[in-house]
């Protein structure tokens, strides 16, 4: 009896604390940001290397930008201009190199920037949860859990920044769908922002297309085509500079990155595994890993090399359809349930996914059609490309906050009065 009373008192205290924090968006934001940032800075003391390694594509391109002014040479040898990565993450690293040099100070700034962007994602979760209609407390719970969820793989390729941009894009679309009229200037501005986000993570394109398809069917006013045209114009304008650079360099049009063929081949070949971590690094042909491949790319040129890699992949899939389906299924499992070769990590990610599924089931009937769309579209569209390439833990980072938010719905249902959950879902 005494134990039950103590448990009830503690539960009441937790509910009161969450209500108090959630009642002020600014308070919730500051609390989660400081908590997340502090944990990540403390954890970074054990990082053996602070600077992005020039032995990886990101660091190599950043070094080339500082030393030669060229977005180039991501591989084992100098291969010239590249579009292997989207431009913004290497440019951020290059700016840090430029300002601080190849020093420990630059490393600390880089770790600080990475920690800050990861912390911002979780600090924004209560605000985004409120906009999406799932409740401030649910977002607060998700944000606090995210603060402690130190990334198993540093999101050095802008994954956290992509998560922030994804959240802002979804909130902007939700606002558009709830407004009866949207300005043409506002649509162009949103398009510019979305187009810029593609230069951080090109995969955000499929999320945008899913939202755009809904918007086309959602709006009934006569001006909708003008508004959507202005949105599209903004995206095109944002993409023109990098597309022009790539056309001038490679004499071909393609979307942001050139390396789709290589990435597909990395995941679909004889001896391939579902996870990059479990793959024998001597097996996949990659110019970052093997000097012979780097020389082949240097001789053929980046575009022809990637074209041949794509053709090899398609031929292998045609000859091995069962193995391809098996790999695709296992990549799906890894994406949603974690790296199976790391049981503790997989158990946590599995629990998060299951809680998120329970959360969306519990809240779904309380949401408007527009709110359901901004939650479900990224969950269905964002992972599609990752079912085709080798799994890496950092790939899910941009949508982890959505899963944490939905898991928070279920947890709040357990610890909070149901009427409060319903109340905050409609605010």
C-alpha cells in the first residue's frame, strides 16, 4: 500500500513537471537544448578524432575547397571536380577549416556545430509536436529522450541539419494547408528554402513531392495553380546555381549528386550485406577504398564511372532478383529495427519504432487530414532510397524526431490523464 502511494506521488510529480515545462515553448526549448548539448559535448571528450578525416569524402572535399577553391577530389587520388556529395555539408566544414586551420580548435568548433544541430532537432520537437496536433507533452517527452540519445554515429554529413529543415518544411506545409489563401511571394520564399534543403540532403525531394501531391488535391481555390507554380519556381531558383555548376563541369543535368550508381552498387553485388558495417570493405568496388577503382574513375571521368556502376547494378539485380529482394527486406528491417549485429542498439531502436506505431494509432483519429499527412508522408517517403543502399545508423537521424514525438504520445498516455492528452492534441 505504501509502495503504491509513493508510486502515485512520483507519477503525479512527473506529470506536473512535464505540464510545467510544456506550458512554455521557450522554456521547453531551452531546457532540452541545454540538456542535449551538454550531454553531447561531454560525450565528445572520448572522440578520438575531432576533425573530419580527409580519408573520407566529406573531409577530402572540404580540404580541397580550402586549398584549391575546388569542390573536388573526394577519393584516394586526385580525380578532379566532383558532385559525390551535396554541397552544403562540405562547405560548412571547409569554412571551419578556413577560419581555424587544420587545428584542434577547428575540431572543437566542428564538434560544437554538430552537437548544436543535433540538440536543436530535439529542442524543437515540443514546438513541432504542438503544430502537428500530437500534444506538447508528447513532444517534450520525445525531446528529452532524444537529448539522452547520443548518436551512435556522428552525423557529420548534415543529417541533423536536414532534420531541422525537414521539420520546418512540414510545419510550413501544414500552415499552407490550413490557410485559405497563400501569397505568391510567400510561396516563392518557401520554395527557396526547400530548394536549399535539397543541397543538404537530396532525399528530402521525395518528402517534398509527397507533400506537393497532397497540396494539389487539398486546395480547391482557383489560385492554387499559381501558388503551386510560385512554390516550384522558388525551388528551381534555389537549385539553379549548383545545377549550372554541375552542367558546366560535367556537361550533364542531374539532381544535386552524381553518385547514385556507386551507392546502389555498394549495396547490390556478390557478397553484399544489408549493413555497411557488416560488409567486407575489400568486396565493394569504391574509389575511396580501392586505388584501382580510383584510377578507373580518374580515367573514365566521374559521370561515366557512375553510369557504368549503375549498369553493373541493374545487371546484377536482373540476374539475382531473389538476393536483391532479400537484401532490400533486410535493409528495411535494419532501418526500422536497428543494426541486428548490435543487439542492445537494435533493442532500443525497435522499442522506439514500436512505441511510435502505438502512438500514431492512439492519436490518429484526433488529427486532421493535413496533420496526418505531414506525419505519415516523411515516414513513408524518406526511407525509400535507404532500402536500396547499405544501411548506416545515421541515415535515420533526420526523421528520428518524428518517431520520438509519436513514442511520446504513447508514454504520455501511460503517465498522464487521458483527458489532458486529448486536450493538448487539439490545441
